[in-house]
C-alpha cells in the first residue's frame, strides 16, 4: 500500500484550544505521514520512511492548510447525478414560467420525455393542474419534481406511463416517493450508471469531500454493492435503507458501520431512513400550530406520514438489528414525536433536517444523544416562505446555535439535489445566514467558521497521530478572520482545494 508524506502543511485547528497560545496549531508548517490509511507521524522535518513493501508518495504542501476531509451527511446520490440532465426550473417564479420552459424543451426535443427539477411552488398564489401541463406538452411525458423533492407535477401521459391514477393535481409525499423509482422506465438508467456515479464522486472530491451519506430511494446498500466495482476507493459511502427493504437488510445481517460484503472498508451500511413528515414548500411538514395560510390547506398544521405507533415499530426493529435510524422531521411536532420514539425504543441515530424545533426539544435531543443532521443552505431558499407561513416561529428555524450550546452533535449536509452538493456553501450559509444583501436571518443562530468546519468533518479532530487518512489540503486558511460574516461566508464559498486524500490515497489533485 502506498504511503503519503505531506510536507510543509499548516493544520487547521478544529477546537478553540488548538488555536490558542504560542504553540497554536497552524502557526508553523509540519510534515504529516499517512500509512495504511492512518496518520502515523506529525512534526517538522519527518524522515522518509524506509523499509516496508509499499511506495512513499511525497507532496510539498508549500504552506497550504491541512484539515480532515469533508463529508456531506445527507445526499440523494442518484437524483444528484441525474440533476445535470434535467430541465432546470430553479429560476422559475410562476406556473407560467414553468409551462413556458416545458413548451420550449418539448419543441427542441419532441421525442424525449421531460424530467424537470427545482420549481418551488410554495410561494405561488394558486394550485397548478395537470390540464395546463397537458396543453403545452401534448403526448410527450412530463415529470416536474419540486425543489424539495416532496411532490411532482406530471402530465397525463406521464401519469398513465407510470401506472398512476389520472388526476388534475400534483402527486405528493408518500405516493410520489413510491413512484419515483419507476422513472427509469421513462428515461432509462444511463444517468445513474456506474460511470455517471463516478463522475459525480469525482466532482465531490474536487470540493474536498471524502465521504457521503446516501439516502437515495431504492435498494440502497444492495444498489451500491452492485456498482462499487466502478468506483472502489474513490470516496467513503454510507448507504441507507428504507423500511420497505428493512427485511432484506436484516436477513443479510448488515449493521450500521459494517462494510458491505466483498466491497472493502470504504462502503459501509448506513441507517434506516424514515420520512416522518413532509416539507415546508408543500405545507406538509407537521407543526404544532397551523400554517399562516391554513385556510388553503386540507391539513392546517401539516400531518405525519405515519402514526406514532408505526414510527416506534420501525425504530424498535432497527435498534434490535443494530441499525441506527435517520428520521426526517422538519416541523416542530414531527421533531417532538421523533424524539419521543427514540426515547421509548432506545434507538440511536439522527433527526434529519430539524428545520423548526422547540427549545425544550433541542435540550432533549442532547439528553438522548441524537444527532442533528442539518442542511444550512436550505435556509437561503426557505427564508422568505418561512417568514410568510411560519411567521414569528422563524426564530426557531435552523437553530444551530441552540443545538451546539446545548451539546447536540451537529453534522452538516446538502440534501442534494435540493441544495448543491457543496460543503463550502453549507458552511457559508451556517456562518452568514443570508444569500443576498440583507442582514443575516436570525444571526443569533449563526455558527463561527471553526464550528461550521468542525461539523463538516464527520467528527474527526484536528489532524494528528491516529487521525483517519482522509484529508483535504486548502489554498487558504478557512478560519481566517474577516470583518463581517458576509465576508467570511464569501471566503468559504470561494475556497480552493489543492488535494483530497481518502484512506491515504490522493483522489483529487490541483497542485
């Protein structure tokens, strides 16, 4: 196995105590040796190791900044891989904008189904219909997936092709999640081939990403095992499963953190993923109080996707099989119910999103040892809609400061393709909490750059002896002081990655 010797690197301090005093880490460059996937020596002027059966690759960091590699803790990898091939509707603002874009695509490519992604109907002033989509698409199948992934606007041809009941409204939540895997019958699977996955992972590696947690629909671990021969050793992957495949996972004896059979140590079993409520955009996130536009809604405060008893049954089964649980909960009622289920069953794992929380529930999350897996870039998209339909409750949204201060383990992700798979965007959003010239949105909940970085490295400490050989070498200091949070966020978003190392192997190089 090749060893890696990095020379003249400044270590990024991930704890306040690492950056204090005359011996502060990062003050002087050091050499770092990685052997068999682990950092074995750190210090100035390390000798090149001799003996052994492997080669030693030397890289001069030239004073660049070295840190643990970055993770995206919440990705839908197939959807992210497909996103580049889809009709981008992220800039649309009205239903008419969307139908105009669809008409243009159908005219340009009349023989190809249209799969769109990114429209956000939460701010629209009316409900859309299948009929108006039919009017611009004819017999070309059209499936338009909302930017939060929780509903889709299909035309009649697509509904029939996917064997769904014909209706004049969008397809939401559980019904949509069930039909999503059948999209392959419309567009084929070239977009999610092993080669396409490898390109996506290479793009992530160029951003300093060394690992992802994949919550894609489908067979999860089994799907990854089939494609792993095409992407071995590129990045670490934790592959989650959903309840419909839990029996298969249990029968195979897979446990969270365990390498998948015959796949090596980088591909491991993740969590059981449960979607306990909906989303803000669709007004299906389950809240303790009604939405601001509740008069428009069938369920004024949203609703759970499964009962408390069903939730507890899932958690108990997973816990008994040594599987952690990742519970999607966006509304405050959903967060409270999820925490009650964790407490009742003893299950371990995370709340995914935790977008609106009660103050006491954050404390309970800490007491139970449940991770908060959050996506800071969502606050950039959801700011205005949240103010409109949750009002003063926005003070309890994306409450990162509460979480850290109360001792909750905080990890950052993207929910790609809902937000881009870009850890620098996530960190910048957590630090500055604004995407435009406005002041930070509830800046009292912001993180420091050091806190955001520490929440992006899968719990790894400042690089030292015993650290995993998953490293990122940066062209600038990510923790440099700036006059304002806006400038700090801009610096993070523009960060340049010189080298990405996974398990001691260089997977991206821009030196």
